[in-house]
C-alpha cells in the first residue's frame, strides 16, 4: 500500500505531481515581457502568449529563465 508523505510525494513506485499554487501563479510574470502567464493543460509548464514561450516546471519549480524557455510559436 502506498502511504502519503510530506511534500505530496508517495512512497512506492508512484509520485504525485504537485500543482503550482494559485497564489504563486498570481504573482509570477513572464521575465521577458513582464506580462501574464498561465499553467498549460499538462501542468508541465507556464506559457506566455505574448512572447510565445513555455517555461518548464521541473521538480515542482518553475524555471523562469528566458534562455531556458522553449519557443512555442
């Protein structure tokens, strides 16, 4: 049986991906244009529509570096 532990992880073979909190999303902005960003459908990254960039989320941490962002446009 899998037992929940601190930090949203699950003991065993399976891990639960933690979502970015609404409070964090409300204060984050695109580092390039300072515009709004949103969580993509797979919850694996943050998207800036204006810059057409995807900022990936790795280990529950958004990587908000322009040079690390992926062009989606």
